[in-house]
C-alpha cells in the first residue's frame, strides 16, 4: 500500500521475514475493513437464498398448488385465458407444472411490466398473477448477484469475491504457524489466556475452519459473475470443454427459413384484398406441439419453454433443476419443430460439468438439506469471522488513524509481490484495484502529510 | 522508473479489459443435431373441386436424403369441418414426396407434413387457401395464430 522511501526510516529494523509479515498484515487489514460490509451482505443474502425453494413454496402456495384431476386442458386453452385477461400482452415463457399438484405458469410482458400468471391446468382458469418485480426471492438474488445496481453492482460483488480470495491467502500466510507448539491458537481457540489472545483466536481459528468452504463458495460463484465469469465461460466454451454455446453464453441457433415461406398475419386494418399468396406459408408451431416434443424428447419436468419473439427465433426448452445431471437446453425450430440443438449435462465438456456441479452445490440444491445446512454453516461462519475481524481491528486501533502496521512497500517484498501479481492476473479486477490502490497511494497518501499519518504510511 | 511502472500498469489494465469473445463456430465442438428440413411446394392458387398436388422436399444439412423413414400428409379445414387424416405420401426419389388432393369447399386450410429420418422428427404446418377466404376466416387470421384443437394427434 505504501511505496515511499520513508519506510526505511519509519519502520524499525527487522528481519525481512518480519517485514514481509507486516506487509501481508497491512494488506489483510485494509482489504478486510473495505470489503467487510459486502462480505456480510453476501453471506446474509446467500443464507436466505439457499432456502429459496422452501420459502417460495410457503409464500406462493395459493398460486402453486392445485387439486389433481383426470385430464388437463390443452396449453392453447390456458393461453386463451391469459389472452382474455391481458389482451395486449406478449407471452414470453410457459412452464408446465412439474407434478400433478402444481399449477402451470405463463410469463407475459405487458407495456410496463412482466407478470407471471398461474393457471390451474385442469380448469384452464387463472389462479392469480405475480409481478416479477415484486418477488422477494428475486430481490434477494439481485442483491446477492449485483447489489440491485446492475453492471456496477455486479462488478462490486465480483471485486468483493476476488478480494475475499486475497483475504484468504493473506490470512492463511498470517496464520501459518512458524513453530510447532501444538494446536492451541492454530486449530483451537485459546479462550483462557487473556482477552487479547481470545480475541485474536476467535477471528483466526474459525477463519481457518471455514476457509475451505469460503474458497469453494467464491470459486463456484465466480462463473456467474459478469466480467470474470463471462470471460471464463467464453474461454472454456471455445475449448470445447465448457458449456455448449447458448447454455450459459452465446446465441441459440435460428429457425432457418426464408421470409417468403412464412405465412403473413394480416393486420387488423387490412381489408379482404390481402394477396392470398402472402397468407399462404408456414405457421409457427403451437405450444401444444412444443409440449409434445418435450414429452417425446424427455426432459426434467420443471422445465420452461421460452417463446420466440422474432421471425427467426427458436423455442427453447430449458431446465436447471436441483441436480446438475438433470440439466437440459433444447432449441426447437419455430416452424418445423425440428430439434436444432439438444444439450444435456452429458454433452457438457469436462469443465462445464465441474462448473454445473459447482453451481448446484453453491445454491445448496445438489444434495438437498445436507447441502443447504453445510452452506448455511459456512455463511454464518463468514459473518462471524468478518465481525470478529472488525472487532479485533477496532479494539487494537489507535484513536487517530487506521492502525495499520507500518510496513515496507509491496514492491519491496519479493515473495508476497509475486503472490499478488499472480492473483492480479488470475482475477483481473484484483489486479486493476491493486493498481488503483497504488495510484491512490502515490498521488495522494504520499503527498499529503495528514493523510499519510492517518494511514501510517 | 515510476513512469515506466505507470505505462506497464496501463497496458496491463487495457489488455485485461478487452474481454474474450465466443468463437462463432463454437457449437461445432459440441453435440450436433442433423435436423430434417422440409420445403413445401404447392400451386399459388387453388380452386375448390379442382385436383392439385402438394409436394414436400426433404433435406438434411450434412447429407442428401434418399428415402426418409416416414412422410405423412394431413390436411384439415381451420374449423375442422373437413379433415383428411394422415396418409403416407408417394415417394418420387431424392427426398421428394407428393400427394394429390381435391377439396370441395373454399376456405382456410392447413397441411401438416409429418416426417422423420435418422431420429429427427418434424411437423411443419403450411397454411393455404382454397378459392376465397370468408370474412370470418380473415378475422380469425387477424387474431393471430389459429387455436389448437385436438385433431391430428389421435392418429399417431
């Protein structure tokens, strides 16, 4: 954080090992204090989101549950009901219920909003609708993924996740026992050796215990992120070992057809004189046909059908169920009903499979309740470690200033510099922010003496 | 020294901000389908009580088709007052199939070609007009896609 030549004067002469230790400590402290609020926020929203399915099952039971009867009405009739209720809306998605007690869902866009209409598939009648903006779990997800602040928020979350890795690495280096003196203070907290030691151990020891889980959550969450994640996905998809295109990033195939072969829909204003030849041609497949294709191809029952919005669009069957092995993305030609692409878990490359497992584990769905509880324990651990870390710093810090140890510049500690460079390359946002910190230090901290004193730089 | 560091830093930042993009042919690296393509040919105008021929030309993206596994034609009037059930079309060679029809009433009709080959199954649906459309039929068309009725499926 500091590059100034003054350090040589300021910091007491110590062995280079101690100096490196102080530099690592300094970085760990500043990174920790800066990213603590975000990490706590991510841990809290993550803890809630783990139980999304259970929470929504309770919140929306009036929309979800139907009494099973012998026969379901055709999808087209369900759409007619939606069309009657919202005459000017556009259907974008249809989700048949995954079992015989579950309603079907029709997602529509009206002029101003996106709604989900719940239909009883046995009567074809609406059970009510939800504004997709109002769904609390979607809000939680939005906070967790992008702080409800779009791209800027997405990058901030990614930055916090990447810096959490820096915190893990620097924390590990600070914790790593230099002499073997038993496991007290290493793997078990020393609670009866005075307040200072207890305070330190209550940050360090739990942090070590959760470090593996935290690293796992960060690494499995990063493929979602907008910058690191999208680049990662593009690189792995390009090698043939990632997700096939369109599952995560990339375009779906198109319904390849010349416009002249498609039947025109006459506008309401037109008279009977529409040229007959223009009305002759292929018509899009109906959702009834698409559901039959889905039944024929076999797909996990909680799938959704995305309805094409363009003349050359495709119907997309998509399902990301609790277990990665059940995932599927199927693209269907809008006019012929031909399966243009059919990507299952088995068709993912090896990296794609690993990432898919990572994501279901991250969401806590792969192994059900045990998975959820394990992830919850890690989240609660993160909150505890962050708070105990902040408490430790608050209690130790002098009244004036940050209380960071005076330490040599990053550039002067070869081994730690190397670690930071590697992290900065693997996680470019870390690299950019290290550069930003360095610029801040060079242009402001080193030039304004009061700031310099405050940072103990 | 510092200027050089600054230069290196900016080069580093620019190079990582220029994101990687997906190859346009990336799909070729993964599982491929061989979707059957059907082109339907019919006369520009069809009169009632007149015999006309419907033709389907089947192709596949990678190889040319000789004879497909099955090709059936099915025709119905939009209100299902007339319904000619699925029937095997005549094979003319090189993926070309045809069938003759004669329809007694004017109006809005559909032809559905049920075809399958090498695991790809398609059912393109062609809208066509015999003689003139009634006003009611035109209004139906204006309402958008014609509603589904359980018709063709029971013949499977």
